[in-house]
C-alpha cells in the first residue's frame, strides 16, 4: 500500500529511515505540502539536554536520534509539528478549548512526556491568559495526540491521560482530519 501523501513530500537522508517512515505514513491521513527532509542526527540536543528528535519548521527538516522501536511514535509527533504550524488559528484555538476543558476538569496525565512535563508546569493564570507556556503545551499536546493516534505504538508508558479525555481528543482529531488533506 502506498503512503497517502500528495507528491514527493519527504526526502530521506538514508534508505533505512525511508523504510521506517513508510510503515508510519501508511497509517496517517492524507497530507500535502512542500518537501520535508528526514535525517539522523546523533547527539541531538536542545536547551535542556539530549532529545530523540527535532522538527526544524523553517528549514523543513526533521532530525532523529532515537531507537527503531520508538521511531514511529516520534516521527509522527515531529510531523504533527508541521501540521500544527499550518493548521491555522481557528483549528489551534479549537484544540486549545479541548485542553482548557480538560484543565478545568482536573485531567491528569498526557499522551507523551513532551506535553506532560509542560502541563505539570502550567499555572492557572497562564492558562487563562494563554501565555507562552500554555501555547507551547497546546502544541506539544497536539503533537503527542497525533503520535498516539497514528504512531502505531498501541500502548506506551507515556500514554497516561484518562480514557474519557482520550475519547474527546480522538473525536476532535476525527473532525479535524475529516475537513480534508492535512497541510504540512
């Protein structure tokens, strides 16, 4: 089965990365956009230390330093950074409302560590005021949710969000994806 993408969206630095990514791409909704380069980057770090991957949106590339076992989930997470970037304010605000309702309900856990540690650091005033920490959390939560839905992990130690909140996110994503091709 061929991936459901329009045109040559991905350029792979090595055959093994392409093979790993093709298995993931078959699970993803249809996408369109300019080319994104996929490469390995041993020793990848951000300002807090070692990381498994990074999406460089303006450079249109994703760099990885993760195991083959984690690749599907992490590749999908990084790919959804491009989706978030291109989604537009109405879609982003709509997803923020889902997260704000979870916050108000006292939802614990998340669908990935990158969102969970940001969620744990949030303050009520920042949520109300939509400060930078809140917006970063929303982006990471969106990407972790995409990775949970499409990354192929099934179960994972980082999937700690309660089932009732997972169902709401799944429904939101279903509506979002059903609007048409995802732009990356």
